[in-house]
């Protein structure tokens, strides 16, 4: 369930909550950016230079889910329905986030449909060294387990 709250008349914040009567299921995915990782640019026509990982996501139950990162790296997350296009990465994404609550991690809250394939792209901030490497995790919370699997592009 989403609801908006207006604070001090100038900012609108979107909050994400789950039905209190249903358990929240947490799923985890861990990986590492290293020399074998694929690279791509963050905007159209930029050289392919930042490490990224494409993760296929499927859910068993339609509902609201939260996808967030945990890493020492400054991570970005881009969520796509069906597939990911290297050349229109931001424009074609369903949702994306960077620095949720200014903690250098992404957090995407959205409604995911059963029997629909999604692709989550995890990459690093363009403010980081392009060769920055290290581990990262994706934590998913929602009404059912989320199946996450690395896919090659």
C-alpha cells in the first residue's frame, strides 16, 4: 500500500507499507563487482565503463515489494519489466534509485506482478572510480519470496 504525506507544505514523500496482517518475506542475493563483471554507461551514448550486474526477478505472488542494496560501494538500482536495453537504460526503466535516505544505497518500492519477469540492474555511482570493485547484496522484502538469478547480457 502506498500513501503520500505532505510535510511543511513543500515536500511530498511517498511511503511504502505492507499489509500488517501478512508476514513480510525477506530474500537475499549476494555478488561481487570484479574484473570479470560486465560494464555499461549510465546515460545514452556514454562509453560502456561502469561495472553492473543484471538480475532476473520473478515473484510467486503479486504485491508491493521493496528492493534495496547493502554494500560499501555507492550503488544504483534500475528496475525493468521484461528486459534491459543498454542504450536507453534510464529512460526505459520502471523505476530507479540512488542514495535513498542519503546512505549511498538504492531502495526501490514497487508493485510486482506474478508471471512477469523483471530485470534489476545493480551498478555503481558515476561518482565512484570506474574500476571500483567489491561485494554487494540485494535485499528484497514483500509478501512472498523473490527469485533472483544473475543473467548475462
